[in-house]
C-alpha cells in the first residue's frame, strides 16, 4: 500500500518533503511533545483551503487575503514558474489557533499550476494535562509500543533523545 506521502512525491511535487525533519516536532516528536508542549501533523490541503484558513485566522475573506498587501501575485507567478522548472520549496505551515503561517505565495503558485493538494504542516500547542496524559500512558512501555504510538500519529522517528526525555520527564515535570 502506498502512503499519501509517497503518492504525493510521485506527482508534481514542488515541496522539499525531506525538510520536514528540520522541525523538532518531526525530528524528535516525543521530545517536542514532552518538553515543548508542542506537536505537529502533516496534512494535505487544497491550496484554496489553505488560503481560506489563513485568511480566517487573520479576520479576512479568501479574496481579501489574495488582495492584501502581504500577497504579491507577481511573486506567486514567479514561484509557479520555478515550481514547473523543478525547484523545491519549503512545506507551507500554519499554527493552530494563531495567525502565524508561512506559505501563501506557494499556495497561490500551486493553484496557478493546477496542483489540487499541497502538504501543510499544522503546528499546535498541548496543554499540561495533555502532555501529562501522554507521558503516563507511555511510562515504562517497551520501545516498540512507544514507536507504534508515534507512528499512529504520523511520525517516523523515535530517537535516543525521545527515549531519554520519556525516561527523565518524571524527574522534573510531573
């Protein structure tokens, strides 16, 4: 069975999917959850949905977002040409419950060249109680159980840092 990640990578993909591991949330997912109270998911959105989501978090309509001073249609068209030429771009991101984002021009460029789904990283904060529940649910579990927990949430990594953090979190946080 082919994953969404592999399926997307086989199509026109102007996004550097390997750069996802530049983000601690994907490189050391359990460390990020336990120490930073932060996580992320990789999802695929229609680029128009991305623009709409960004606009709503800024208090703007879709069209107001496109027409805003923060958007340069010329820049988006240049990105579209670069995408068609094979250039790779960072994956757009959004931050849940925030206006923080990066990727409007890449999303508009994707619309221009007919890409119907783009990868989007959605970052989100976790409450103390959520982190505590995760930590206790994984306490004293075998590595294979912890790794399965992470895989079910879309992560491929379970690093030595993650292991140390799970072991030590009970000494300083809970």
